[in-house]
C-alpha cells in the first residue's frame, strides 16, 4: 500500500450474497471493541477510523457491493476523507485556473509589446502544484498505519488475504 497511487483499490469475488456480506461486515463492525466506524448505504459501505484516533490525513475504506451472476463482488477503495480530498482537488483547481488566466494575460501583454513579467508566476505556480502533490503523498504516508489497520480489519472479516492493486 506504500505507493504513488492516490487511491489504492482491490476487487474481491465471493459466493456469499450481498445481504450475507453486508450482515457479516456490519456484525464485525458492531463488535464491542469498535476498531472502526461505518456508514452503510445499500450497495455501499464506508469504514473509517474512530473519531478519537482520526486526523486530517486519516484514510477511509469505501466498499461497493455488487452482484456478478451467482457471485458477489466487493470493490474496495482506500482514500482520504471527503474533506481532505476536496481540499486537495480545490488546491489543484485553483492553481490550474491561476496558471491558465496568468498565461493568457501574460501572453496578451507580450503580444502587445508590453511588459509580461507576470509570466514568471507560472513556474512558481507549477512548483506549488508539485508541492501540493508531495504534501498529499506525505499525508498518505502519515495515514499508512491506519490504512493497514482498515485493511487488516477487512481481511479478518472476510477471512482471506486480499491483494491491493
């Protein structure tokens, strides 16, 4: 799970029905030890670290439960919380828009023969995007232990080892 992937994922097929799978997971999550918290929406399940142990970079496991003929398929995706994910995407969007408009404005000034020194902001903004990427990677590393905790919890519920792609 320690890679450059933004959202590691896995796919697992089982002969249990979606209802049996949902009950199995819910029963394990409602155990007295409360290793994780969950939010269940029919066909989907979000497993998170308990709020007392959660921080900005804490991951969550989103499970999609689908039917595939006689089998059920669980598609799991590890990622940051929606607030963290929104922060990262908004940062990229803001920096990208700034680069776009500064590029247009600077190019227009250059074509008119005026000073286009604003174009020097483009490399600074590009470096800011690289810094945001590195920050996201460091955040993923800070949440790695909790990601393993979620993964091992899910493996213990299913009773089999699951490889992450």
